[in-house]
C-alpha cells in the first residue's frame, strides 16, 4: 500500500521542482503491478485477483509483452538508468523466489545500474519467507514494504489478513537477515469501535520493529467492496470522524516523538529514508506503470491500463494495447493537481505562486492553525492535513477567483 499514484481531489533528498514537469518523455521511475492475492481483504478495492497458485511465468510474460510495446512508443523514454522501481500489488511475495530476478531480466541491467536505485517490493508478512527475502535481495531489491495493518488478532481476522500478531516481527527479521536496511510498514487506523483494537498498542509495537519508514492509512469505505456492501446494508459501522481524527493525531505525536519525520500526509520516515518513488508522484514528475490497473503520467497525459488481470494479460499477449483510458489535463486540472500535491507533502506550495487575491484564504488557515508560512512556502499543519481535499479545492478557487461549478 505504500505506492499511491495521485489523482487530485481523490487521494528527502533534493528539493522537488514546483508542479508537474518532464515534458520530453524522459522517465526515471517505473511501477509494476503484481495483482495476485491469496484472499481479498474486506476493505480492498485494488486491482487484484484471488489466486493461491504462483502465476510467476504468466505475470512475467505479460509484463514483458507490455514493456516491449512501451519501448516501441515515443511517449516514454529511458535515456538514463532508473532512479526508482516499485513492485506493488496485490501481493508480489506470492510470485515465488524467481520473480524479481525475472523482472530484472525484463527491464534490463542497464536501466537497473544506477548506484542509488531505490527498488521497492511489497510483501505480506505470511508470504515474506526467508527464501523470498534472500532471493529479492540477490536480485537487487533494496527496500521492502510490509502490509502489517495491525497487530490485533480480532482486527486482522475482520480485515481478512492471513498473518497473526507475530507475523510482522518475523517478516522484519527475515528482511534484516537477508541484508535489507530499508523496511517500510503499513498500518490502518480508523477501524470500527466494536473491534476494540488498541491503537496505541499497535503504534508501540510497530515502533518496536525499528523499521525505517511507516505509512498510515485511514480506513475508507469503497462501494464495490464487502465492507462497502456491509455498511450500505447496515451490518457494519465505521469509525466516527472524531475517532478517525484522534487516532491520526495520536499517531503523529507518537511517531514524530520517536524521531520519525512526518514528510507527507500519511508518511513517516527516519530522515533520509523517505520514499523516493512516491516523491515522484507528489512532485508531478513522469512515471510509467506496467501491469493491470497501473497508471502512467507524462504531462499533460495520464493513462491507465485494463483493470482485470485476465483481460489485461490476454490483450498484451496478443500484441494489443493494455490501455483502458486516458485523460489530457488542461491548465485548470494541472493547477489543482499542483496545489493538491504540494499541500499533501511537507514541502507545501510556493508563497510566490499564490496571488494576492488568495491571501485572505491562506491567512485564515494560519489563524486556525491549519497552515504555516515558512521559508517562502505555505505548509499545512497536521490539523490542516486532516482537511487536505477541502483546503486544496478552496485555495484553487481563491487563486482563480471562482467557486466550484462556475
């Protein structure tokens, strides 16, 4: 879950450039989707397919076929080695010990030769075995993102997770023994109150793991999921806004107090261990997505692949396009996205980019402690991040001197 392609209004190192860029097609970041899961989680609306058998060969063949189609296009080019490669899911750790080595062969050694390449792969604790960990490290993976979600047994069963409360610690041990020095863990907050999950205990236990990065996600109700249907039918109730807010604020206090940098609305890292792949999304740079449901972006074009695995794999293996749709972002859409992406990250937006007619809005934010002006940037506070979508739209309307819908 660490990898989050952006869509404005829906969801370290060098200072990123202001707003979307990369007009020449040069791309240094690739996302590869591995859709297979042993079970679909109660809340999940991702492009996954339930299959307990390893589909290693079929997956690699499909990714290879799409990759070769991309290389024949003129939209994306790769003049330099990749800076980030992210394999997400689904559950990539279900693909067996040879999958990452096979992917390296597909992408090619030249593109994976950068000495500072960040290569992340997602795993669930129950399938991140010592053999998988060693094979991934040998293939060149140097960052692991673990779908922990909780340490509370009743909550794990409610979510449909297959690992127990001790699974995360064992997965981190497997990573360390294999030589991984960069591990991320996901947690979900805002679970229903009837589960009686102790959020503070989950935070303490994830801190005990000593991971370099954490991603926190508030539980959301998507209509097409079992959770969505249960809520619509009155069989389940989600956490109140007050509980959601309190758990988020508690997490920020505990994690920053432990030395983690809160560098994006849902992301925390030991300084220097921020996700460089996700920073590509948040700074509006070009990226390529391979696999079913994957998104790609090159200003001003965003496109997305067929969502269903069977439809996608059948199409690319026949030599047909994997693309399901696209949108060309106009100046208004690019402006809103630039504002939203900037506000969701610690860097904020440039004060120089905000016209005088919008200062009444930003000054009101600062009076309410939703934002601060620092070093020429407007940055949201933790309280402001809880209102991210609404504030981004409000600032966009103030910048353009209009109301939504006009």
